[in-house]
């Protein structure tokens, strides 16, 4: 009977999550606490792989062929192109090393996007296509207590604002985050993302390996909320029948 109750609870949780936020979120953090050394991207890479397992033919921009500041043209192959606008610039690090302040390219490159956290001119990425999936690496986030939100818009109208987790303050220096999201319905698609950060004076965030996908590139088949309700009610009915027979 405990397994049956667990199944019902899982179905109910899925329905609650879908009604509150239609995005599937994949995230992993590798704690560090050392500004002078890179940390292995174990949890973050697992989150990236899980995110990408639901997609096909998507494109990733890793900044390795980019330089300068915004506006910066980005290329995601079959998923489309984009323009990075606002604050920030492409920064570099030596292979296998940090920039001395906890920021570096992930995974294993030498270039990344760097921006002053909490500035009055947040950066945003404007895409050529309507998208259903977006993922990225964030490096050295939160070591000054800063926070990060993603504001998703479609043709100028805000669709949703999502909180992005960061490492705890004591281990955030040089940490690695991966954050990926997939829209479950057309109403949650977007063609622009703005990175909103808050922090005290002197903090910088690093971002790398942006991955995007259109709805045609999402291969995951998701049950509709009505289907989940049917599953839950069926399981509940089976539980009641079992109880009457015992």
C-alpha cells in the first residue's frame, strides 16, 4: 500500500508543479570556495546532460570565437541566431586556470561572458526564433551574496521570471552552476531572456555555453495535467478497492 500512496503523491506533486510553473528545470551546482582554482563540473555537467537528453539538434554558443562587448552576435546553428545586448564583455582565462578572481570558461575553454553583478544595465539575449528551451553555465555566482533571476519575454511581453539558485556564500567563490529550462506549452515560449542580478559593490558573474532549442527540438513527451489527474484518480480508486478487499 505504501508504494501506491507514493505513486499518488508523485502524480499530485507533478500537477501542483505544472499549475505553478510550466517549466521543467534542470540544475546542478559544484561548490568551490577557491578563487584560484577550477572545480570539477560534476553536478553541473550531470544537470546539463539531463537537460540535453530532452532535446535534439540544439545549438550551443561557447564564446570561444567571440570577443568584445555588446551588442554581440551569437550563433546556435539550426536553433537560430541571437544578439547579446546590454552590459558585459567577453573575458579570458588560461587553460585550466581561473582569471585569479574565481571566473573561468566552462567546460574547459578559455572565453566566457563576464558582467558586473547588480549593475543598472543588465544584459539580455534576443533570439531570432521563438524558443522552448534554454540552458547555461554560471561561474562564481553568489560569492558576494548576489542573486540571479531570469526574465523571459515574448515579443516584448514578460512571460515569466525564474529564480536561479546559487552556491552557499562560503563555497560560492569559483563555483559552477548549470541551469536549464524547458517550456511545457506554447504560452511559455520566449524570444528574449534578461539576466537580472543583485549584489553589493565589486562582484562579477561569469556565464558560458548557452544552449537553446525550439519546440521542434524538444523530444520529451509530457503528460497533460488532465492525464495526470486521471492517473492519480485511477491509483486512488485501486487503493480503495484494495482496502475493501483486505
